C-alpha cells in the first residue's frame, strides 16, 4: 500500500509505461488527456485541473466552451477511467504502482500495491487457501500495542481474505439465482473491483458508508487526535460513525472505511491513514506536525482533512463510485454531486429521478428529502422541464420533511436555508443556515454556505471571518468560496484581502468573477490588467458591461453591495457601468 506520495521519477516511469501500452495505443485522446493530467499534477498545478481548463488545453476548445452543453471532458475522462481499468486487468496486472482518476474530479492519484497484493491479484485461489488459519484469533480482538502498525496490517490481510471469500460466495449464489439467459457473459478480472462488483448486490437501498476510528493506545498524541476526529465525524450526514472497531456486519464490499492514527516520523507528530477495510486499499495518508496539533490549528486541520474525504464530493464517495456502488442512495448522492459540479437539465433530471424513486418508496434517510428539496428549487429557478409543475411550496414541503426526519441533520437544515434564500426570506435563511453550521462546524462547505448567506443579507462583518477560515483551512475548494470572501472583504474595506481572493477566479470566465478581478486590478493600480479585463467583459458579456446593476439585482445582491460594485466597476473603467 502507499503510505507516502510516490517520487516523481516513479510517477514518470509509470506514466510512460501506461502510455506505451497496447491498451492506450488505440486512443490518442486518452493518451493526451492522461499525460496532461499527470504532468499538471506533478508540476503542482492540481488546482488547474478543472473541466474548463482541460477543455481548452487538451481538446482545443475556445473561451466560449460551456460544460453544461458540451460534455467532451466528462466523456473523455470516463473513457480514460475505463482504459485504466482495462490496462490494470491485463497488461498492467503486475504493476505495483498504479494511477487512478477519481470520479468527481480530474486530479490523478497514485497507490502502490505490496507484493502480497500483487500475488493475490494474480493467484486469488492460492491466497485464499493460504489465508485460512493464517491470522491468530487473538489478533481479531487485540488493541494495537507496541508495533501497532503490524497488527493493523495483519487485520487488513485477514479481512481482505475474508472479503474475497464472502464475495465469491455471494457471486456464486447470485449466479445460481439467475435464469441461464440472464447470467453474465463474463466475470471481471480478480482484484478489488471484481470483489466489490460481486458483492454489491446485497447492499440495502439506503446504506451509507461506515467509518471507524482507531488509534495506537500507547500514543497520547494519536489518541487525542483520534478523539477529535470522532467528535467531528459525528456531524456528517454522509457516513455512519462507529467508535473503535470495524463494523464486520456492514453489508457490501467496500462500505467500511477506517482512520488509523499512529506516532509520526518526528517527535510529537501523528500519522493519519485512511483506507477501505475490505480491500485494504489506502486512500489517503497525512502527517500532522506538532504545529498542526496545537489548540489554534488542530480544528482547521481536522476540518480540512474531513472536508476532502467525507462529503459526497470527497475521496470516500469517489472510491465507491470507482468500484461501482451497490447502494441506491450512494448512487443518487453521486448523481446529485455531479449535477452541482456541472449543472444542466440532463444531470438535474438524472439526480432528481434517482432521489424521487427513493422518496416514493418511503425512504427513511433525511438526506434524500434534503437534496430532493434543493433540486426541486433548482427546477423552479432554472425552469427545468422535470419535474412537471415544480413549485416553491413543494420544495419547502420536502425540506421541512427532511428537518422533521433529521432534527440533527446539517444537510436538512441547509436545504431549508437555501430555499428560504431563493425566495427572499433572508432572516429565515440565516436562521436555518446557522443551525446547519452549528450542527457540523467541521464541514467547511457548511461553513461557507452559512457565510455566503450572511454576506447576501448584508452582514459582511459576520460573514468574512467564517468564509475566510474555510478558504484558508481548505487545501482545495470551489471558486465561489473565494468570490464570497472577495465580496465580504470588499465591503469591509479590507481591499488587500479582497484582491487576494480574486486570484483563484482567473480560471473561470464568469461575468461576476471577471468583474471582481477588474475591481481588484484597479485597487492594485494595475492599469494594464484593468484595461484588458474591461475589454474582455465587454466582448464576452456585452449586456453585463452595459448594465451590471441589472445583473446584480437579478441575483438578489443586497442594495448596498450592488451600489458599491457598480461604483467600483465604473471607476475601474467599465464603460457601461451604471
């Protein structure tokens, strides 16, 4: 398994080997895309790996590219993932270092297989026979003591073997239950994907992933950090938290995940490893140094790590999507996340229909109704054809049902806050968004949503520190967080911080982002940049350039914010600002 990021030469060798393979010889586009993604990630430009930039850099699209109508990046990324799966099932089966493109994003990740992992992939039957009786019974209940990492590896080996046995039995039963004409024509290659695919048919409709937390008992630092993680994880709607031991009854291969905490390489540091229990695959490793663990920083470090792992847009759900989730709720949540990543009527209908099916079957999870409520409101405001007759009243009814079912669900409260914000009920929006934030202060997206609602009700002083904390704590985040920070800092007179917040907006050519950058250029006295941005706005968005006030008013910007922005744009040289 990978415990540290592979060295650059190893990644380069890996990339060249994959690109030279017969599997990739058939697709020039896939080779070009894979080479670009790895090169950019290795150069430290992972933040640039967004659909818009890829469309222009790899596929020659111009600045008018619209991801909601042109799916070239999504289609080619899907094809690339398929080819990587084929490669590692065939030519690359013996590769110890492997590359994947997790779903929900385009940043490549790398993981290394141990010798035993490679042997299992090549000889699954032999390994299953050898595994019987290999791990002493006492290991299954032992707490990690000195040498805890060895115990963890032994437990993983045992469960990997047991997972394979369970998967094979489940698949045999599944095949026996099918009529002959319906039996699959072929069986996937051995390995974690085949194991998962064989077993996911048993996963109940509303199953969500299980996460447990385990720390070396002889490490006070590891125990302290683990306790903070337990407290933080309890606030997430997207996982089920278990205290100290793995849930051996969790249905479906791939549905149990673990955080392991051990002493780090330097005095006072803590190593964190997050992975899938059944497959043994490590999905993330992180070392927290003593400076990260002091009282002033530990909360933000935990929030950053969990915000990148636990939500639907994070590593955990990306893994389930990669192996093929068997839970309908997980599938729906992934479709829902896909819609917000790249909005469009087709993506909206797919997510809505999936969640609607669960709701019509009397789903018990509040997150079903929360996300359905938000999508219903999207149908109202964006005039989607489905569902027919969408109304604010129906969206509100769904959100209220979510809150009633889940009184401690942050997602339910945020949905109700969102609907109130779209209907102009700003005081109610703040009330519900604040509750969502208080229910989970470790979810940085929840913090940003609350801060955004404060900003758009004119409470810039309260909104800035919350969204600034989210931006600074998160190692990666959506661009709307930066835009929210720009607005708050701008209205608070913190012009230097406002200008800094516009730097990440350069990759997205939206009218209001370009306007923010124009204001920042003017604040910094960069006449050349301001002139170029003013011309770009006039060319791309002539209606906005002629009357930005109308755009801000249509988006329900507070009147004082609208006035200040229009005034700043006029001063920055936007000809039609009025």
